[in-house]
C-alpha cells in the first residue's frame, strides 16, 4: 500500500503539468501533503494497531509506524520540525530531480527494514502484555517508534545536504 500511495504513473517532468493520473500528486493546483495507512491488530489491538504515516509527500518521505500503544509522540515529529525537514528534501529534489527515484528506493528499504524489526518487537511486547505488563510493552513500542522517527529525520537531513551536493546517501 505504501508503494501505491507513492505512485507516479507519469514521469516527474510531465506530472508537474498534468498530475491527474498519479496517486502522489504535486503539480499545478494540487498537492499531497501527507499520507496515512491504518492497520488493525487482532492481538492486543490497543497496543499493536498502527498508523503508518508519511508526514509529507509519500514519494520523498518515509512511512513511519505509530503504534496505538505508544505513550508519547517522538519529539522529532511532535512539532513541525520533521515536516520542514521533508519539505527541505523536496526543495532539494526540485533542483536535482533525477535523484527522486533513489530517494524513494531508500525509503522503501527503510520501511522493509522497519517491518522486519517489528516482528521481534511485537513478539517481545506481546509476551509482556500477555504476562500482565502492558506498560512495559508500551514502553518498548514507544522506544521503537522514537528511534525510527529519529533515524528518518537524521537520514532526511543527510540526504538533503548530499543532494544539494549532487549525491545521495
């Protein structure tokens, strides 16, 4: 679903003028400003339900997992800082648009790695919740989400600097 939301059927040079056929739109008169995908959970839904959120255009922004069970929104995304960082990345990509596919591939790899890490995380948190320790389970989820947000923001800032120097991570 993330890849669908990131879709650009038309090449970037055409989509700036005629974006009606793209899921992720940014062209004359329309813009995707963010995207969210909600995933329910059968086991401990109050802990493991997830909002996967792209905090800016999905083609240049990672989807970050926000578990329902977290106890605090990560400071990296609790203000406009992350949105502004992703916006700066977008402005850099406007100067070097040929790097857009590399950025999208980087975020796809980031998301796949996140999904792999979530398997063991949810196993540990599930055991804690099953043993009557939902607060400890929530703490694990909160730490994980905070670490992912911090990494995404740091990577975004590195990419922006490197793109402006004509390269990427």
